[in-house]
C-alpha cells in the first residue's frame, strides 16, 4: 500500500496545573497539529485517542473528543499502554493506513494528571504493577527504577554522579524549550549540596533531580498514506520502522542486570524493518522518566555497549554536538511526563528535527531519528524510526 508518512505534529505546553477541561487541553494539541499539516477536519478519516485511563475522570474519552473536535461520524479508537500509549497509538494509526482502511488518521495523546492529588497519582502508578502479587508491597515507580540503578552500579561501576550528568544535560535543553514544564538551570554541584532540592533522596540512589515530574498536556500526530502525504504536505516525514514488545509485569520474572528487554527487542524489530543499525541514527528521543532510564536506553538501543553508557554522557556525546544527540528537547526530565501525551511529544520533536525546524535545539542535518517510549517499568516498549 506504499509508505506511511507523518504530515502534522503538535502539542501543548506541558504544565503542572492546566486550568481548562480535558476537551480544551486536547483541542490545543490538535489545533497545533492541524495548522502544522495545513488540513481541515474533512481530511481526517479516523482518530486514535491515547491515555492511561486510571488518571482520567472521563470514561471513554475518545467519543467525547471526537464530538468536541468535530470529528464525528468518523470512527474513533482508544488505546492505552501506560506511559507508551501514544507511540502505541502511532502503530495503530500506521496499521490502519497501511491496510488501506483509512487514508489520514489523527493520533491524540493526553493526560490531565492534576485532576488527582500526588498521593493518588503515586497509588495509581503503583497499580501499574501486578495488583495481586507485587503492588500490595508498596512498590512505586521511583523504587522500581532505583533497583535498576543499583543493579547497573553494582555491575558496571556507574555512579550517582553519572546520573547527575544526564539531568544537567536535560536542563541545558529544557531551558530553551518553551513547551517544557521545568525550565530552570540545573548545575552538577546541586546534587552534592544538601541545601538544594535536587539532592534530596527519593529512593536511593535516586534523588529529586533524577526524577521527572507529572504534568498536564496533550499531543497530536497526523498520519497519512503516501499518496495523501505527498498531496497534502510539502515535507512529510516517513515512518521507516516500528518495534514493540512486552515483558513480565512482575519484576520477579525479570533480570534487573540486563537493562530493559522490551527496549532491546523493540529496537531490533524497528532496525530490521527500517534496514538500518544503531550507527545510522542521527538523533534520538528516549524515555528518561528517571536518569537511569536514559542511561539504560543508551545501551538497550545499541548506542553504547552494556556498561558503557556512562562514557557517552561523560564525553558529552549525547549533547546536540555529539555523535548521538539524545533528548535535546530536555526529555521527560525537563518537559514533564503527561502519561498519554509523552510519546506524541517525542515523535513531534523528531519530526521537527528531521524537517530542520527545531530552532535552538536543532541537530545538524539529521536524516534518521529514533523514538524510544516505555510503558510502566519496562512492561511495554515501543521503538519508532522516522526518516526524511
């Protein structure tokens, strides 16, 4: 059926407390993408709505948004895979277009996490684990990733200072990203200063500075068939590879010392589909919900050998000017993490990079970009490869 392209991307600013309704929140990201694509509602054949429903007060939000956005009677679908929901939505949209069922599909990701308290949010995150066998023990996202951090440190000699360098990089670019929730500078010295909140312990060895923040936001990615993409867009970005995997929900069924298998498996699928290797990637967005998650992503994606991710950040190779720029929009650590909108935001960044429209965050002449989006603590893994 030909290639599948992305013709429009958009997102809201990610904020700590969005004052409007979820309808208004989703409209902002949708409007941004529609203006980017230069199309009208009549061009949209179907919508895919993505979020983590445990944070939503509205049941079945897909129908609500289709009505509010003027996208009825076109079909609408609802997708969730925790934090990787909107990259899963992209895979569904790709499949709908590739099969010939639809020509143009809008993928809408959103989360208004401020509708519930921080305590309620943490409790719901804990329920992302097995509610019968694991979450009753009080497991929370920082504690899970702290176990991965300890395993990495014990195996490879990684240090808390290495993780701090990742947050310093994130803040370098978060300061210039007007969509980011956290735009303040972060200096390496803050992590050893007991007066700085960045040094406060969360789940050892992770500190406040090692953790991303909850946020409210929406994103939108508009996908089209090759024929429609060429007719409607002057600069479509093509979907070259898609990979997805899942793992044991209980960490008792995993090996903490070998990274996230879902990322490794999804990356292999995506590389094989695109016909490339990790060395061909010019710019990447990885799921840095915690600093250790970015460190593991370097290795899981093949940018570094196991245990050598720390050498990349020490040498600043993942900065904009480095050999493999990673999260040069500030990543989740600076942008914030509105669960259902996160993957769409990552996709938007890579599309802008490949178009040469990323402004001060622009990498030099990228041809191929990669998006790594993880759901839960490595329960789901999606890797997407895009090309000019």
